[in-house]
C-alpha cells in the first residue's frame, strides 16, 4: 500500500460543521491547515444524513451564534440554498435555518478553500501515534493508500471522539445509568408535496399539533415546521400501517418548492462504533423510510402525489461517545444559563432527549442561552488535542442541547482559533492566554455573551 506523509500546523479530523468552522478559523489566522474526512464531501450530518433545518442560531434574547456559522448561512442564502433564519412554526426554538444539502456541500468547500485550508477526503483515521499525552501524528487509510498526518495541534471533529479514544483519552457514552444513547434517524426528502393541504388540515385540527403560532398565521408559501398528526399516527398504529416507535410526525419544508424533509424514523440501542450494529441500523432505517413514506402517501393530507427524492447516504446520529475534558458541562449549567470566565461559544437549543428505550422525547426549553467553556474542548490527558462539535465534554443531558449544528459551528470556530494560537506555544492547548483567545473570537464575529 502506498504511503504518504503530510505535515501541517493544524490537522482537523472530521469535515462536519465543527470541522469546517475549525479549519476556516485556523487558516484565516495564518495556520497551515489540513481537514480530513472519510467521505468525498464536507458537511457531516448536514449533507451525509440530510439533517435540516439547522437549529438554532438564536436564543429568546437574540442571536447567539454568529461568525463563521453566520457567514456560511449568508453564502447559502445569497446563492438560493437557504431562506436564512426563519421563525419556527412549532415554537420549539426561536428560529430554524433550512438548508439545501447539495448547496451546503458546494459552499462549505468553497469557504474552506478560500481560507487556505487543504482538504484530504476519502481518508478514514484508524490510528494515532502519541507520546506522553502528545499526539505526534494520525494514520488514515484510503482505498489504495495510507496517510500519516503530522501536526502541531489536532482537532477532533469526528463526532465520536475517535482521536481522543485512539490517543488514550477518557470517554463517556450515553446516559449515566446504562450508557444507552439517543436513537438514530434515517432522514429522507420528499418532493411534490402540497403544503397548502397540510396547512389547511392544521388549521382545521389545531389540537392535533404542537404550534408556536396561531393556526391562522400559518402560510404554506413560507418555511413550515410541523410536529403532530398525533391522531393519524394513533390510527396508523391501530390499523397496523405505522410501525415506527414514534408518537408524531416531524416534517420541515425544504428549500425547493414542494419539498419536505421527514424526520420520523427511529433506530434504538445503536453503537455506531460497531460495524454490525451500524449495518443493522442502516438497513432498519431505510426499511422504516419506505414504511413511513407509504404511510404519508396514503394517510396524510398533501402527500398523495409525493415522490421520494432520497435518503441520507448514512443514518443520522444523535449521540455517540464523548470525551471527558477539563470541565464537564451539565444540565444545571444549561438551565441556569451559567457563564464562565473561559467561555468560547454559546448555545440555546433545548435539552432535547429522544428516549433511548421509549417512544417519546423530553424537551426542556431554556430561558436564556448558556456558555460553553474552553475547558470542555480540552480532553484530559492530551496536550495538543482539542475537541469540537458533537463530541465535547458534557453530560448526556447537556449533550442533548450542544449536539446541534449551529452550536457545533460555534465550538468549531473556537477550537480552530485556539489551535492557531497554540502553534506558538509548542502546540500546548492549555498554555494559551484565554483573554487573547476570547478577544480573537469576538474580533472574528463570535458571540460570547447573552444578548441584552
């Protein structure tokens, strides 16, 4: 097998939202950056798993995620790949941000290249060479090649803390009682949907839906989020035509006219690190897609002429392993809107826990945004490795909020900025001035305080 060695200042492993923001942030400051991903495109869950819309850039008090994340949305909006931030008609969050996955692939790559970062795709990281807590290189494999990537600082944006694990760091997984994780979902896109029929049905049956606005204010010509059809789902279960372990339908209008993104399927007790389990999940998820699509066409207003556009190229993952860092963010921190002297990002998504072993979900809405301290990005025992995105140092309950894409963009920008600063400190991510980090983030658009 052919071997290739790459040397860089910062190596970002994982090309999802956090990896994109990390690579751009570090490169803009002047670092040489390589961003590595196992797929042939960037975007992670936004593109590979069709997760849309993004939730949320806003708290009740105003916008709390800006910077690179907002620049990405602006570019998507300018080119017709997103309507931008729009009100959430379910009322779950202040705003949602629909995205076109193909457009996201294009814009994310453009921004990474413009910043000067170098993508290395179709590479799966399989090993880490570390010494006394310092990562010296990572080993990635392609179809016919093996790559050794050396860097001063590494950023784990894999979503499952893969580098932390390979480097000997400590991991946690799932809820404390039994390590079970939130279920996965195979999201799918449907075209030729009559949104007017859906809106008319909601207006006639408002008690069957969760609404964040008055029914008469719903407009089929505007971005629409729908949570409900509880009665239709109950009927489907009773008649043996709805087999998914959910009590409702969750639908979002897409970017294209007549397009709907369906977030309904549910696959439980999933270990994405186990190839047998993830294979089972992919098979089960696509089977559920077919069942739900037939249910929509035959039972739900607006879907009689619908056509299946496509499924994600992988199942959507809500929760996997996470690192144990210098600080573990808790549910209490989120509910109290706690601030920290070393905060580097903010979040505002509810604590949204899809039951690992039941039908429902638990959603605790937040009165204000919360801060994410830099210490949550630093896994214990590793000197030149940062984490960003879904897998940062949090509890199972806090994870249910921090896992979403806008927050991942924010922690990615923070990690990329910190990594670029740490280059001048021999890669030691703890030996940097937190005030310099925070000032640099603010200068580049990050929001570190609750809007007043």
